[in-house]
C-alpha cells in the first residue's frame, strides 16, 4: 500500500515525515537499527517509521527551508 496526500499526491510514508528523521544524524535517522534509505522524500518500507502529526492532519506543513527563512527574517527584522 502506498499512502499519499489526498491534496498533492505526495508520499506520506517517507523519511521526511517520520519523527526519527534528523538531517544531522548518521544516515539522517535517529533510529540506530533502521536501514539506510537513499531518497528521503519517496515512499519506503521502513519498519521504524513513526509519522509526524503534521504529515497526517490534512494540512500542508511549510517546507523546512521556509521555516528557516522566516526565523532568519524575524531575527534581523527592523
């Protein structure tokens, strides 16, 4: 089964939507026993997948880059 977003058809069972995903960790995952996944944005069969609430609530979470930019802009706002 392939879980996708009903609004944009994006893969939901993907590393980027998992609570273990961490770009700074080894293999970009905090779960030590998980196998390496090449494409973190595509559907995969990881047994340790634990979805983030944002991935399933029906609304689109802003991309990480947008949140970082907003934080940067707020820091240097006049």
